[in-house]
C-alpha cells in the first residue's frame, strides 16, 4: 500500500496563503507584540489542523493512534483558547489580531470548499459541448 501524505496537494495552499496574509498585514500595520501573538496563534492553528488530519487518518487504524491524535487536536484547542483569553485580558487591542489569525484557518477551509463546489457546478466548455 502506498503511503499518502497527511494533507492533499492543494489543501495547505489556501491555509498558508491566508495565514501569510494575516502575518504580513500585522507586520506592516501593528505592533511587534501583535505580530508575536499572530505567530503564536498561527503555530497553534497549524498544530490544530495537523491533529485534525491525524484524527481523520487514524479513524480506521489502532485505538491508541486515535486517542493520541484526538489529544493533540483537543489540546491545541485548549491552548488556543488559553492564548486568546490571556491576550484578551492583558491587551484587548491585540486580541483582534489573535482572533483574525485563529479564524484564518476556518476561513481558508470555507473558501477552498466554496471554490471547489462552484467549480463542480460550473461545467467546462468542453463538457457542455459534448
């Protein structure tokens, strides 16, 4: 059996581009503390999506692998919540950047699914002519 990669060929591209856009916007318009928060939230978001991919991959495999991947996924959610809580209580102005970085992953997944769905509805000209 051939070993498949954890993410597909194009799944990480929208995620990476949106997070790089948030990092770039924060680097040019906000303080260094806000940039540090965005980098930290981005790293935790990457762990969250790696954990989610591992959960999906280990559903049909051993129970230990499923428990380990679920713990990574849930721990990253708890870490993200703790980071956002501490930032919100200490520096509410920076919380906006942390929230934008936290929502970049779900936004990229939504946009990727939207583009794929629209592409499947709109048929290419070659198929319409046939």
